[in-house]
C-alpha cells in the first residue's frame, strides 16, 4: 500500500477480496454492501467496476484479477479494491473554474464597455439625422439635414436631402393639380346641375304627356271594349269570333298600359307599406274578369302592401286566362304559411309550365311562346313581391303532373287585422 501511495498520492486505501467477498485480511470487517457487489456483479461478469461518491469526494475501483485455472476446481481469482480521495482534485478544479469565470466576466464587461463606446460614437450622428428627418416628416420640408464627418452617413444625408427636394417638387405639382381639379369639379357640378334641371323638366313634361296619352288610350279602349261586347252580342259565327278576338286585343292593350304605369310607380316611388285588406283586393280583381270561371272562398287576412298590390293578382289571373284559355277553371286559394306569413295561390287547369321555364318565367321579356303578351306581367309580379319582402314561384297544380295545369304561389307578410 505504501508503494502504491507513493506512486499515486490520492490513493486512500487498498483491499483485496476473494470470490466470496471476504477480505484477505481482516475478514470480519467486510462490508455487506461490498460483499454483495463482488459476489453479485463483479465475479459473475468477471470485469472491473467503478463506484463514484461525489458527496464524499471518493472514487472506488474494483479490479478483477482472473486467477482461475482450468485444471484446478477452485477459483482463486481476486478483486482488488482501490479507493481514491478526489477532494483535493475537486478543489483544484473548482479554483481553476472560478478563475476562468472571473476572466470571462472581465472580458465580457470590457467588451460591453468598448461596444457601448463604439455604438455611442456611431449612433450620435444617426440620432441627429433621425431628429432632422422627424422635423421634415412633421411638415417642415425646408429643414436642412445636418452634416457629419462619417463618409457613409454623408451619403445618407445627401440621399435624404435629394429625396426631400423631390418630395417638395411633387407636392407643389400636386397642389397645382389639386387646384385645377377643384376648378374643374366646380364647373362640372354647375354643368351637371344645369343638365339635371333640364332633365327633370323634360322628365316631368314626358310624364305629363305619358299620363295624358295613357288616360286617353284607356278611355278609347273602354269605348272600343264596350262596342266590341255589343257587336259580339249582335252577330254570330265567324263575326262573333272576330268580335271576341277584338275584345281580347283591347284587353291586352289595357293590360300593357297598366303594366307600364305599374313599372313607373315602382321605379319612381319608395314603398310605404301599410296593412291592406287582402280579401277586398282579390275580390275586386276577380270582378274585373267577368267572363272567367274563378273560384275563391275568401279570407280575413291583412297583409303589408300598398296600392299596387292588386296588380299581382290581376297579372296572375290574366296570365292564366291567356295560357289556359277563356274556358279554363281558375282557383284562388289563401293559406297560412307560418306565424307571420300568408300564401296566395292562383291555379288553372291549362297546359302547365315546362320545368325549364319555371325559374325563368319571372324574368323580364320571358314568355312561354311568342304569341302571348310582352313578357312583362310576371316580371312585374316578381318586382312587386320583392317590394313587399315576399316570395313568388311557379309550380304544377298537381305536383309532378305538368299536364294538370299551373300554380303560382305568392307569400306575403301578414299585418294585424282591424
């Protein structure tokens, strides 16, 4: 042990153990934990082993000395335990680390101080330039950029000065252009006002002429319709058929005039919706078609609408008359469509509506064939229903059977009854 310690001064103790974990010397002093380690780990694996105890600053190494003889039944191998005290080494390493940390901190502080000084030296001129730019940005375009001795900043100052000069020139041009635009706008507004006044006067005069013309044509149609009815009652055969067609043509002309007047009213006046007696409106329109067979059971519902509501049912009934014929049977039904809605259906037993036409039939100038109308009646129906915040669509009278006739459904908002 003395020789080993002279070689390695950190060696604290040396013990030798046999295969049973007993010390060769002082067998009664063997530690149970060491015996378990030797017999359970080192001897079975026949390898060296090391235990580090950082708390006690020790390293214990177990060296396996293989003395087994194949010709001898007993295993004479030994385990040498070397215990090293690392306290001095740990203290030395800690001292060295402390010195290195102090040196590193000193280097960092010195570097920071030098960086701060250099940064202050470099940024002081930049701060002055930033201050000048702020004054220019506030609107003082005549403020000059201060000069410095740093070559890179001199180029920056020159670029900013050039930019400010260009900006000043652009602003002057914009102000000049703005004045020109202002004068042009004033002149344009005056011209528009004059033209608008002329257009309003012309529009009022045109509407006056149109009202007079519509009134006179309606009076003429009324007279023509009366004489046509009298003629139809006095003649027979082909002449009676001609009189009937004449009455249909006169009614068509009156319908066109009514549709034009309705479109004018829709476009010229904002809707003012009030509660309207739906039953009264429907009955009045049914009475205007005395030659048709129309069934209607009546209703007590009021809806939100205006004076144009009657055109919806007038156009729907007239559409059924034109497409289903004078001898068709027309039914007007009123049903609940929710808590605050009502649905009015106008049904006929005519040829029905092809599926491809059901969505397009309410578009302007769209009609089933070219022989009937101008394609405005149902378009006006849709415009009025939209005006009242409702919905309208076409369907088969009997679902899935076009040949059984057409059905037009209008949904309107219910109003409180009086």
